[in-house]
């Protein structure tokens, strides 16, 4: 089995890449480990940056989000000093987010790709990317990479390609296949864990809510008129089901200071997940004919909602570079792909780190055994955001930017 480009993974990165390659007449195939139903129902991101919407618009992929999503431009910090509301859509460059659940975007992209006649194999797990001739490591000369897969019936199959695009996330085969020493992996643990919740209830605020509290961070993010995402800073190692629903809602009320600012609308918890706020960057995003995009290239803590946006940006850049290489024999774009993406990735990592420090008193202890120092820095950051228009503009520009 063969294709000019084998794309691993049908998330936002893999699907945008597949659509753009297919539309440019490139022979490509997407291999996806999970079922179609699974990728279309996996709830994750919700806030799309203006640049992401521009990319999707440019390629006719934004109908669904314009029809069913909504614009959003306000966030609210809740602290012991009261509320700080920032209409970030009117600050900085005057840009807003579009709120549109990632699973709906993925459904739109998949429908579009299939409508174009695009090839995709579900239940097909990539096991290793290797050199087609030697069967080991990844091809370093860009000539003949191959992907070994486990097919739905369990049999191994081999795909050969001219290029492989690893869009299969942090734990995918693309990263696993990079030979030791071929790339650098920069890893950072923010030292914070979140319990992510999806609640069957309308949003309780007309803003993204960030509560900074002695007991830990709590967050509120609209998804649809009937579903809201909440986050609770969580003790690392504690399972997601450790608390009954009542206790979770009581804790959200407490940290969101419902007594001062109004009650939260409670509802059934549809989904719970625990994740550590860690991040990493693979550098460079290329090894021979294997290219990384999206979470496979860099994982970001979700505090600043950048991951899906970077995935779409990188997919567009990689599609242009692969198309030039395959149709015009022009490999300049492939040569600069990694550096161009890394500039965006490090910018997003920097702001995500800033945001993470703003929202959490870190668990690092000072010499006096308390966390006074970090809590004081946190208050100082917020005071600056409250009082400085320049700082507010900087925040807005980075918050919606990719
Ligand atoms: P994925 O969406 O992870 O897709 C990878 C695909 O590869 C999957 O379908 C997987 O099944 C498949 N796969 C994996 N291994 C293999 C294999 N070996 N073979 C074949 N297929 C394989 N980002 C934002 O921009 N805004 C937000 O508001 C936001 N909120 C988030 C909230 C949460 C709770 C989480 C967890 C993440 C959030 N993110 C957000 C991040 C965002 O969801 C990811 O960055 C985004 O999904 C990355 O897209 P991707 O296509 O690179 O990877």
C-alpha cells in the first residue's frame, strides 16, 4: 500500500493537512487508530483564535463554526480582591475568539475530507515509521519512509510513502519512531494538575471565568448553550472519581466565590478527566522525510487554549511545503518548516507559562515553608493587569494570538 503522503492521526492537524493536500491534487491517506465515532465525539478544545478562523475561512472549512459557534471576547478573574473583567475583544488588536467545540470542528473537517473523496482508514494504528529499505529508524535521506500499521483485524501492514506527517499527538508513533539523538525534546512540568469537567448545564457567566483561590484554581468556559467546561486544580495522583458530584459543585462554588458573584448552574457531570499541566517541544520538527505537526510537535498546557490553534496553523504550513515539494520539486518550504513553526510554538509556550503562573500559586514552597512569595507575585501580576492599559493590550494580543 502506498501514498505520496501518509498522514498519521485524524485530529485537527491531520484532517486540515489531509484536506489541503487532497485539494492540491496530492495523493495522501490518513491512518487513524480510533473509530470515526470516537474522533467525532472527543471533547477537548473550544476556543478558536482569529488566525485559526482565517485559515479555516481561506479553505472553505469554517461554515459550521460560523453557523453554530459564537464569538467571545470577555474574561473575568475572580480573586479575594473582587472581580477583574477584561473585554479583551476590545483591547490589543481588537480580536475575539470563536467558541466552537473541537469535536464539532473535527466532524466538519472529516465530513469535508470524505466529501472530497479523501482516503482515511479508521481502527488503523501506526506502530512505527521506518526506512522502507532497511526497516529500521526513520529515513534520513527523505527517499522512502514506510509506516507499519496494525489493521482492524490485527494483521500488520506496511505503507510506503515519499513523506510521512506525524499528526498523531504526544503518544503517537511519529514521536516514538525518532531515533535517539535525532531531535531534542524539551520538557517542562508546571507542577499543577487539573480535574477537567464537562457539565450538562448552560454557562453561568458571560465570560471565561478564572478563579484564583487559596484552595486552588477553578475555571469556567462556555462550550455550547447546554454544555459548560469547568476545571478544578487537583491534587496530583488523585483519581478523577475521588469526589462525588455534590462535593465538586460545592468546591466550584467556593473557589468561584459564588456567594459574592452569583451561583453556578449545576448539572450532570458528563465527563471527568485528570491531567498534569506539562508541556514539551520537539526540536526540530523534522527527521528526514518525517514531519511533526500539532501535539506531536509540541504539547501545551491547556491554560491558554493554544494547542488546537497551533495544530491548524502548522497543518496549513506543512501542506503548502509538501505541495511545493511534490508538485514543483521545490523543497525550500520543507527546509524552513521547523524553524517557522518553532517561532510560533515558543511564543505560545511563553504565554501559556505566564498564564499558568498567573492562575496558580505554585506548589513550590519558599524557605519559610509557605507559598507567600508566589502568591505575592500572582497578586502583583493581577494588580498590573488591573491598572495598566499597556499590560491589558499585551494580554489581549497574546490571549487571542497564535
Ligand atoms: P489530536 O487531536 O490529539 O489528534 C491526534 C489523533 O491521532 C487522534 O485522533 C488519535 O486517535 C490519533 N492517533 C494517536 N496515535 C495514533 C497512532 N499510533 N496511529 C494512528 N493514529 C493515532 N486547544 C485549544 O487551542 N483551545 C482550547 O480551548 C483547548 N482546550 C483543551 C482542553 C482539554 C481538556 C485538552 C485535553 C486539550 C485542549 N486543547 C485546547 C488542546 C487541543 O485539544 C489539542 O492541542 C489538539 O487536539 C491537537 O490536535 P492534533 O491534531 O495535533 O492532535
